[in-house]
């Protein structure tokens, strides 16, 4: 049995235990607020999901959407049990913590794949990005998974026999290497944000200002920026907060990736469903692509061909 899962003897000072309990209370409040946001967004978008996702032909993007949308729910269940169930032993705390962490890391990874595919499509499937984005994603997320595994091995919990906590697990020790995970995530998101911003600037400079263009670029870039900003906040918080209080925003990070990525896909599918200014709807097997709008006099406006491969 690994040291992290043992019933530890009384080796922790009162200050360490009190610090762990304070952190647990703070994280509990953040978790409840994040789950409330997820539930509120889910209630607002459930009808759209039923009509635009479940009723559509199954595809790779549909699977990515469902994984990024529902994996945080599975992780949330384990984290809620981790934080609020009374009398949980250290071994169970470890299992719950690992399940929650891997669920959120996986959901963020699936959401990042969706974001990368969207950026690649907006760049008209540029050959360099076709090669570069997968290499960048695999290299960064392999590193993330390696450091996540090391981080989870470093986490230790207080034993039931030495604490009088009213409920939940108390983390007494953890490695700061989780900082590397957020740096890698932020780096990947920065690349995607830059690609979106450059293409958006080029498109608006040409005078395109259709509803679809605003949806793809303005709303899309705002969503990308929100995710990037939260990752940056995570890094700053890890740097400035005491060791036991670091990383309080990892839970809302997973929730926001799920919410915003889901909204992006649902909004685009809703736009297609209503038929607002779409030049052409391709077959279900074709990838998303951009084409020149033949009805514009300058020929500079770029319209989006929808396809269930991406949506």
C-alpha cells in the first residue's frame, strides 16, 4: 500500500491539521458555487442538447462534446463525497481524490481537442496546423498526465483516528508540482487563443461582419480568453498562496471548460439548424471547412460550411 493511502499515526501538528481543515472549507465553498453554475447552465441548455446533439447522427465531435460535458459531473460526485462524507478513511480519500482529478483533467483534455479542431477549421485546415497542433497537443498533454500522476502520488490525508473533523477528507501534504500542469494547459490555450485572434483580425479587416462571423470569432474568442484567463489566475494563485491553499480554482477550471465548450458547439449547431446565412451544408461525413462566399462582390467574405464531423 502506498504511503498516501495508509492510516497515518499522529505525525501532524495542530497547525497542519487546522490549515487542512481551513483549506477544505474554502474548497467546499468553491465546489458548491461551481456545481451551481454547471447545474444552471445545464438547465438552460438541456433542450438544445436533446434536439441538436442526441437527435443528430453520432460522430467523433458528438462523443467529445458528451465526454467534456459529463465527465465533470462524475468527478464532481467523487469530490463532493470526498469533501462532505463523514468518517472517510485515508485510503478511500485517496481513491476519491484521484477519481475526481483524473475526471477533470480528462474533461479539460477533451474540451481542448474541440477547441483545437475549431481553430484548425477556422484556419481552413492549414497543412502546418494539421501537423503542428496534434504534435503540440500530444506532447503537452503527455507531460500533463505524467506530472498529474506524480502529483497524485504525493498527496497525503489525515487519518480518522487523529482528527475530529465534522466531515470530509483533509489533505495534510501535497507536492507543488501541480504548478507544471497549469503552466502546460495555459501554454496550449495561449496558442489556440493567438490563432483565433489572428484569424479573427484578418476576417474583420476584410469587412466581414455577418452573424455567423460574429458567432465564430467574437463569441469564440471571448470564450477562449475566459478559459485562458482562468488558467492564468490558477498559476498566480499557486504562486502567491500558502502551500496548503494552492490550486483552489482547479475545480471551476474543469467546470468552465465543460460549460463554455458546450455552449460554443450548441450555439453553432443552433445557427445551422435555423439556417441563418449558411452557404452550404455538407454531408455528415465531411469535415468542417471554410469556403469563399460566391454571392459577395469582392469575394473576400468567408462563410462556414457546417458538418456533423465537427459539430
